[in-house]
C-alpha cells in the first residue's frame, strides 16, 4: 500500500505546482515536435517535486491522451516493420522493469540509461546508421531494452529514438517511427504500473490537472513541425537527446551520491 497524499507528495506548494505546469508545457512542445523526450523531462522534474513513485505514473498517465493525439501521424508515416517489434517486445519487458522501479534505486538506473543514450548519440553524430532492412533481432533487442527501461524509470524513449534516427528516411518518416515507438512504450507500461498500485487517487488527480497543458503544448509542437520545423528535425532531435541525457545524468549522479 502506498503512502497517503501528504507522505507521497509532501506539502505541495503553489510554486511546486507552477513548476510542474511549466514542465508539462515544455515537455508537450518537445513531444509534439520531436515525438519524444517528454517523459524524461517530466520524470526528471517531478521526481524532485513528488518522488519517483509518483513521477513515473504521472508521466505515463498524462502521456496517454497525447499518444492518442499523435497516433494518426504514427500510423500514417511510420514503418510498421520498425514499430511492431518495439510494441510486442515492450509488452514483454515493461513488467520486469516496473518490478525494479518498486525495489531498486531509480538514480542508479537513470545513470546507466543516460550513459547509454549519450554513447549511442556519439555514434549517431559520427555517422553510425542502420540499413532499411535491418536484422529483426536488432530491433527486438532494442525493443526489449527500451521496454525494460520504460517500466523501470519511465524513460524508454531515448533508446528507441537512437535506433529510429539511425535508420534512413525523410524527417517525416523518422518522426513517425519515433512517435510509433514511443507510443508503444507508453501503452506497454500502463498495466505493470497499475498492477503495482502506482495509479493512486493522488496520482490520478495530479495527472488530470496537468494533462490539458501537456496536450495543448503538444499540439503547438506538432504545428511547428508541420510548418518550418521539419527541416530542422534531425538536428533538433539529437540536440534534445544530448541535453536531456546530460541533465538527467547530472541529476541522477547527485541523487545517487546524496542517497
């Protein structure tokens, strides 16, 4: 049984709620434009405000309406041979990751995730790429890893994005693959979080308060991509990965040392 609202969230000040709102606005625009990164930003900030056992389910619940909002784009522009292996393997791996969420130190998990993402980003920057007909085993392996990370820390998107950006294609198709993979991860983690009792009344209330901000800014991000932002997509996505990875690594190291 999880703690009461006061024990879980602590004294929620207006400043904390305002910071959570600003975080959702930034995360929504990032999700609408690049297709990813929102959960990592939300979990990073809300973990400080409310703790990881609240931040991860809030990130997942608020992400469901945005996932449905962006789903037509994923269906229209993504490559099913890329997205479907992620969805199936995420369903398998996410419950194992959620088991770690409720038992292990999340800071240690985030350190490993951040280092992995930054290492893969360095490979992308140096020109690493996958062929269009990549071995399905590679996609299955990345799907299992991303699903496990999503269940454990709510931030499985970046590993999936690294693979999506490594595949050839137009900005529209790359973004469609990113949205499809991230959507699959978000849906795969819902049942494990519910099973472990993390969707408390307090988490549901906070999610309902924040989701309109998230959806509105995601719409703006998608509009920006459809306008002038599409030609900057790959560079913007890689920059977002780098910034989120570095910040998350720094915060995770700090939390690990403090703990």
